[in-house]
C-alpha cells in the first residue's frame, strides 16, 4: 500500500459540528480555513495535524474539512465551504480537484492554497510551489503572499448543440494532449506517474492524424488551418523540462495559442527538440543563445489573444488541465484577468516570469 494513502479513519467533512456561540457586539469572529480534499489521494490523518497546528499558531478558528464527490471533483464542496464562511480554501488533491475548486472560487475574492497530491500538479509546477513538502505547503497557505492570477473559461458545444462552461488554470487542448487525457488509465497514472502517458503519446504520434479547423483570435479574421494539436494556455509548462508556451504568463490577461503541425512523423523530433531547448533556455545562458539563433520552427505556430474561437469539421476530444471533457464541435475560450487569488511563497517559477 502507498504510504501516502489515507487510513480508514478520515476527518469528518466538517470539523466544527456544534453551534458556534454568539459573539458580543463589536467582537470580530476569527477567520477559519477550509480544506477541500480528494479522499483517494489525501493522507488525511497526517495532514489534519499539520493544518490544525498552523491554524492555531496563526490565531484562526478550527479548520473545516470537505470531501470531494466523484460527480464534480470538488466544485460543490468548495461552494459549500464558501457558503459557510471560509476565508481561505486549501486544495488537497490533483489537477482535477484544483480545476474544480477554481471553478467555484474564481471571482469571489477568497484565496486558495495548493496542497499538491496528484500526478501532474500542473499549476503548482508553473508557480514554483513545493510539490513534496506538505508542511511547507500548509505554511504557505497561512503565511504566504496572495497573488492574483488569470483563469481560462472554456465554452464547449457538442454535435447536439449542448453547451457547457468550465474554468481551467493551465491549458486547454485538442489533439495529442486530449488523446492523452482520454487514453490514460487513472490507475496507471497513480502508480506510474508521467510514464503512464508513454503509450497514448506514441500511438498519437505514429498515427500522426491532423484535423481541420476554422478559428479566430479576438476580433481578427476567421482562418482555416490543419493541425495535429492545438493548445490554448494560461501557463507555459505542461510537465518536466519542456516549455510549450514560452511567452505565457499567468497574470498578463492573455491566452497563448500554439498549433503543432509536424511534417510527418519525423517532424515530431524537431518539435520535441525545440520544446526541450526552450525549457533549458530558462536556466542557461548558453541555451538562450542557441535558441536565439535557431529561428522559428514551421511546425510550431504561435499567437496570443484574450479570446480563441474554433469550429471543427469532425468532433474533437478536448482536455482541460489534463482531464478529458469529451468531444466538441465548437469551442470559445476566453480569459478572466486576475479572477483567482492564490497563496504563494513569493519565489515564483522561471516559467512564470
């Protein structure tokens, strides 16, 4: 058994169960935090002790706990936490839990804090947040600085005309990354981490299937293109050392778009090399110099804007922050500048500067 898996004893959904006494007039009530946690990924017994100690040290009321539901990954849990007056929402889980909580908390003025416990931990990676330090993450939650970041909003329409709207914080995509999201087994991700994506990546590259789309950025003209993958990002790094969107900033009020258009299977070699070089360039003067002489790569087409709209000849799979959201015929993706407050340690990440 994974030592980080929770024992059978878990904290109750709400830690405060007795009615709270009325305060005398003029006496301010102390704030309380909420933890929205994925029960399958959270070492609840260990985490509750760390959170309780931090809350007490900072003079907060006892923390309340809300378990995510499979149907919505934590959106309703976060909404309940807000309704019950949480001044801070700690998110314990993976990318799906973070995305669901952001969907509920965006625009409320209540900050979130990340307790990364998933496979990708995409937002934590892009913010330079600790991913293997539970005590450090909790300390940042209660004593870190608060930063306003952008949120992406994806309006999705399927073949039947049904429309759905979902928030995301890192990336939305159609093509290879959406195939990865749909084709990767959750159990494999849990035990193999990013190695679980090798098979769907290899399958997609070998098939090298491109698709047609009509798209528009902001109020620009409608254009037609063929691409293997289209990614609309709020952050630049999907995983590892690869920098997919070098101009992306999480608080610039803009979305970055890249279309991958490899010329055959060997074209993927050039794309992989360029993305790796862009990742190294963040940390090395030599690789920055090499990149400046490399010139543009035809297989990677970049653009920026505050809104991206696209329609497809055939329904396409779409992913948001690594989770599959089924097939869509049309998408409208926009940015909500500064819509999310998040606690950080103030150090930032090279991908976010």
